[in-house]
């Protein structure tokens, strides 16, 4: 939740506050300073905090600025008050982003302030009404949100990704603003922190893309969903292993501040059911399906109704061809648990190949590993020279700096699957692609790492969907 400070004593400020209440109240936490209090009846108390004092007072403003704000908006009537307020802010914080309404063409360059010049904006809107003159989108386009400009923050899931590996269905990255220059991106152009992305597409799609760009570390299982979901089929999961499966899922759940839904279908052992029910709590929901339901409908409906962001199940159940197809359709990550301890895992391992999908799943790997306390290891065959593999390694190294998480590149000469088969205490991370839907027999002669995932299914594996 980002904290926004609004300093207002004008009609423009009041209108801005009202628009924030009506449109964006759920996304940020707003602190509002008013010289004279104005009532906003529909402002939710959980998102809006109001203060009444003169912001030109250094002492009073300093107390509020003890909190960490990401932006300050200033909408005041008097230019002297605007400048004095900015001076007060800069005495406390030299880096805080300040946006000020400017009716007077003030010289605020020394204070590093973004000035919104009202005269220029009004003139620009009037110019759009002239005949035979191309219209430049102003906040923006049809006004329905089909054109959007988004600042890419440090820690974004888009940082250091190549434009070509980002699946753009129903939307496009049509421009990148960097260092005051417009870049028309090709597929190999890499996105940097603080880039402004110009997006065009369906408004509802762009809203989802906006949330994805703004997504930062520590939010997994977002953006896929909110809660964890353990699926147990008592007809297909081995009875003597179900209890251990639940314990491993609980160990994962301890690392996240989310609910865990334990779904049991085809119940057949009263003793095991009673043991599972003992775990019911405010954060753990036990859902037992006593009907003979279709598994695909059951899981797909649960993912939607429980807002599931991570599905957990046994490796034996994941190995069933129909189950993988069902899970693929959920479009959420899947944690396949093998018959070994999960508490002892130290490393999240990625086998590097030329598959650009490894870029698409990188942020999820960093996020999951950070919360679980895992190191990140890239396994690279140094006998293979590949610019695509080098770009992937560069991408992960760049992210490691942003997320302050070390990665280790393990160069080797062997078959990576054989090498990992001799290891212990690791989690393999893979993109969840359609290649994994084919049967094991169909992939026997393949050398594709994704198709051969089952060669390491006696280890824990995390399968991450590649679509945004």
C-alpha cells in the first residue's frame, strides 16, 4: 500500500481529492492536509486520513513527513505558499517526488519539482478543437483508458525484460520514454527502471497490465491470486502419504500471510479426514467434497471462488495427464510436492536454455524464493554458446541487483537433468507450457527441458504460467 500526500487549499485540490475517492481509493493510502477542512462524506476512513493546518508551517509539516510517502501533490492558491511548502518538504526529504499545480509559471527547477502548468494544459485542449490538425491524446485518447502511460518502478515484474518476451494480447507497448527521449521499441529492446511505457489496448486489459507492471517483490501469489490451495484426491493420492502432503503444504503456508484452502475430494478414510480437520483455523479452510464431482469443474470453480494464486498437490497427482490439462487451464502456478522434505530446501534451480519463457517467470521465481528463503541458482552448460541464454542470465543478474538477492550461475559440462538427479535440497522452477501436457512416452526422445520435466518429478517442482 503506497502512501500519497495531498496538500490542498484550492478548488482544483478539492476536485482532485474527490476523484481519488471515486476512482483510486482502493489502490493507495491518502494523507490530505487542508488549510481549512472540507468534508468528503464518501471518503473511506481506511484509505483517507485528513489533517487541518497550514502546510507552510515547517514544524507541523515535518511531523507528517516522518511517514514514508511515494509522492506529494500540491494544489494551493498562492505561489508564495506553494514555494514555502516545497522548501519545507525538501528540508525533510530531498528525493520525494513532488507534483505541484502551477498557475504562475514559477521557477521551481532548483527544488526538483514536476510542475503542472494549467495555462499550457488549457491551451493544448483548445488546440485540439482546431480543424485539420492532428489530435494528440491528452489524458488520454477517447477518455476510456485505451491509452495509458505507466512508470516502471524498481522491483517491477517488467524491469530488465525484453519487449519481445512479454505476451501482448489485447494490448501493445508502443513507446518507451527514457531520459527525455522517445524510443519506438523492437522485440529486443530491454525495459529499464524508471522507463515510462506508452501502452495502447482494451481498457480492461490495460488495467490488469498496469497492476502487473506495478507489482513488486513480496506479493506472491499475486498477481495470479491471493490464497494457497492444496488439492487432495483420496482415490488417487496414496493414503499413507496424504498426512505428509498436508504437513508440507502447511510448511509452505507458514511463509505467506494468506489463507490455505485444503480441498479433499473422494473422501474415503475417516481417520485421515479427522486429522485434516484438526488444522481448521481462521487462516486454514477445510473443504471436503462428498459428491462425485467432475475434477475439472471442481478445481476451476475453486480457483475462481477462493481467489487461488498457488495450487499445491502431490507429484503423483500432477503426473496424471488429465490433471495437468486442468491445472494448465487455471493459469496459476502449481507446486508439485515429491516424497521428500520441503523444509530442507535451500535452492531454487532454473535450467538455462534458449527458451525466452524463462524471462517471463523470473519475477515470480524471485518473489517465491525471497518469501521461502531460497537461494537462486542458474544451471548453464558452458559447452553451448548462445546469445539467447546469455541474455537470460543477464536478465536474472539485473533482477538480483534490484531485489537485493544473490544468484549463482553454475556452469557445467554434463546433462543438466543427470546433474540435478544427483543433488538434494532443491526446488526446480519451470515455465508451465503446453509442452508439459503431452504424455511421458511422447517425450522419450526429446531433449527439451520442459518436455522432460518428469525426469525430475521425484523432487519438488514449481510450474509457473507464462501468460500475463
